[in-house]
């Protein structure tokens, strides 16, 4: 093997090595660009998730206050129902006592009519 032939092989091997290194560098650069884009996307997603978490926490706090208010309203309504029911009972009792004391007489024609309309009553004073 002469020098000329050995030199040609060395140069050819160096060219192939350079071509392979350039291809590897291009692939690595493309991978780097993809990784940077993925990182940007991940940071954007993280920012969105952080904002969503803050919104969810605020919504939870508002929902907690709303539940507390609704519970208070329900308890107040229950109390009103109980009070008004007692008032109806007391008013019915008072009416019956007044009708008895004043000897009120029902003059409705029949049962069906008396159930549909207010009873017609005569007061004796």
C-alpha cells in the first residue's frame, strides 16, 4: 500500500466521519428545538393550571359562603314555617272560640258548596 492510497482512505474516512457528525448535529439540534418547544408548552400549561387552581380556590371559598348562607336561610325558613303553623293553629282555635262565644251558625246549603266557598255564617249579638 502506497502513501497515496493510504492518504485517500484517510481523507475519505474523515469526510464520512464529518458527514456523520453533521447529521448527528442536525438531529441533536432538531431534538433541542423540539425540547425547547415542549418546555415552552409545559410552562404555559403550568401557568394555566396555576390560574385554574387559583380560580378553583376562589370558587370553593364562594361556594362555602353560599352554602353557609343557604343553610342560614333554610333554618330561618324552617323557623318561619313552624311559627306560622303555630299561628294558624292559634288563629283557628281563637276563631272557634269566638264563633262559639257569639253563637255563630253555619247556613251553607250543602257540604260540597261549603268546601268550595267560605262558609256563610250568621252572628247573633
